[in-house]
C-alpha cells in the first residue's frame, strides 16, 4: 500500500490574515451542522406524544438527519471541487432553513423524516464538508489550532440552542419553534459568504527559502515530522499534469489502497455506532430518573460548555512538537476515553443522581471535544490537504450507516429493557473497542512508515554511491583517454622531427 501523503502544499498558506475570518465562518457552519441535530432532541418527548410513536421511532429523526449529513459527503465534495466552498455552504444554509420551515407544517412523523432528516441533513452536509476543506487551504503550521477553533462551534451553538429550544417550545410550541429555527439557521449563508478562495497570486509559491522561509520552513518541518512519508504536494494544475488528470476524477478511490486511511476508516465506522446516541438521549435519561425539563436541558449546556473549551485546547495540545508527529496515538486515546465515560455513566446516575449526571456531562464534554477536534485533523495528517476533500467524502458516506443505525438501536435497547443504562454500556463498548484497535494498528503503521523511510534513505544513499562511482570511473577513463592521446601526439611529433633530421643528413 502507498505510504501516507504529505500535507506540504505547493504554496505557502497564509496561516492567518483572512484565514481567521474563514475560521469564523467555519465556526458558524460547523456549529450548526453538529449542534442542530442534537439540539432538536429537546422536542423529542413532546413530538413522541403528539404523534404517538416509540423511543426508537422518534430517534430516527436525528438519526436520519445525521446520516444524511454524512451520506451527502461525496456529493458535497464534488460540488466543492466544481463550484467552490462559498457557493456550496450558501446552498446548504438555504436547504436547512427551508426544510425546517416546511417541517413546521408536518402532520406525520414521516414528514419529519423527509424534511428534517433527509433535506435538512443534506443541507448540513453542504455546510460541514466545505468548512473542513477550506481550513486546510488557509492553514498549515497553525492548522490544528484553526481546526480546534472551528470545531468549537458545535458546543458553543449547542449550549446556546439547548435552552433556546426549550424557551421556543414553551412559548411557541414545537411547530412555531421549527419555523423560527429555520430562520436562524439561514445564518449559514452569511458564514458561506466569508469563505472566499485562497488568492494564489498573493501567496508565495516556493515556501522554503534561505532568507525569507522561516515560517514556511517551520511548516514543512512540522508536517514532515507529523508524516514521515511526506513528499511535495502539488497545486491543482501541477497535480493534473503529474498524475495524468487524477485531479479531474470525481473521487480519489486510490485512497482505499492507503494503509493509514483504511485503519482510520475501520476504527471510525465502529466508533460511530456509539458516538452520537449518548448525547441524543442524555436529556431523556435525566427526565427518566425524575429530573425536571430545564435541569435535563441544562445537562446539554454543561456538556457543551466544557466541550467548547476542550476543542481549541485539544488543538493547542495537538500542535505541540512532541504530540503532532504521533497525533494518531492522541486520537486513539480520546476515542477510548469516550468509551470509559459511557461505561461509568449509569453508576454515576444511580449513586449520585443529578450530580452524577453533571459529573458525567463534564468528563464526557472533555472526551467528546477531544475526538471532534482531532477527527478531521488526523485524517488530513494521513492523506494530505489535496486529497482531503475526497477522503472526507469517502469517510462520511461509509460512516452514514452507523450514524443512521446507532441512535435507533440505542432507542431499541431502551424500549426492550426500559432502562437507559444498557444503552450507555453498549455505547461505551462500541467506543472503547475501536480506541484500542486504533492505538494498536497505528503503532504498527508508524513502525512500517519509519521502516519505509529508512529503506528509502538507504536506497538514496546507495544510488548516490553508485552515481558517484560511475562518475569517478567516467572521469578516470576520460583522463586515461587524454593521456593516450597526448602520448600518441608526442610519438607523432618525435617521428616527424626524426624524419626531418634524416632528410637533412642525407
């Protein structure tokens, strides 16, 4: 399998400037993409009674929305490659807003599945993927920090939307709340307007120089340490010329031959079966043990408040020179840490009641924030910025299955056992197992990468020795030929002089 690709770009990303405005736009877009499906759980108990449906049936609303958001990844990637990030994000904002307004007139749960779930989910997909892609175009040295700040949009919006949704429901009912939310989510269009493309004329195309290349040199050094298999990553035009039009393909399917990508994909597919359900059912869990509605909703606010600081904090830690070269281990730990939190949650709820759920919300917020801050950063570390758009599309389409099935399966466990603790234990196991898997497989992957680097270096030294030997032999042969030529000329001159002397004597 081919080694991991580099993230060295053929130009120096600004690593600041307008890039921070882009991060703010991504903050808004990503915030709505991830927080919106979770915040809608506030309405689940009331919608469940309104339509007389079960826990698992109402869980399909957020499940379909999340899975559509992930399934739309390849479509979003194609549109981003064709029309750019700005246009796609604006279209996504319009889709989500229109779907929520239309859902406010729904008369059956199927209407919510189609409008909120499918159309709204695809709209969120058009907000999420371009926001992740454009950060890699503007940042290289500070990319983990920029990703952490952008991903912090999810907890910030969740902490705001959770109490806001409760207020809207109390004053306008779920139908009026959906209509107002449709207008609020239109702000994604404003976020998209900030995502202007990188101006290639204003960036340096040869980043490493002797005099002015301090920042760019740091970027190259950091990225090469983070990924030892790094070579030069070409600009889009050069990539087309170099790989025979590979950039023209809709999706880069050669990623399925990429060792690190396959490891990442397997771990993530399993992880997502238990990733979202604990958040989706946290307010319902609290209500099920006798906690009032506002306190239950406040758990999401606590979770989101901790999460919003955990994400940029994780980005700062991930950018440390001791962590970034082996960032995959950091991600593996964060996944396993989530699993441990879920396994302990029922015990905290039983022995400490609401205080136990508050403790769980705090530790879960840290764990969830760690995974979210690293989720796409480690993917970009594996495949490089140029292939990242295709990688995100392929990952999200394969993750939509567990995202779709995870919450309904969890709801089914609640229906069967009439208790949430079995659901949390199942989610904990589904997070702990891939965390251990990723740690072990990344160990062997890093070991293999180091071996490939050594082999390539020894091969380069051997090739250099061969070239030097050939050059020395060629030089020696040239000197030998020159000496032979000089001797022949000397012999000829001597013969000519002897001939003249003989003629004079005669």
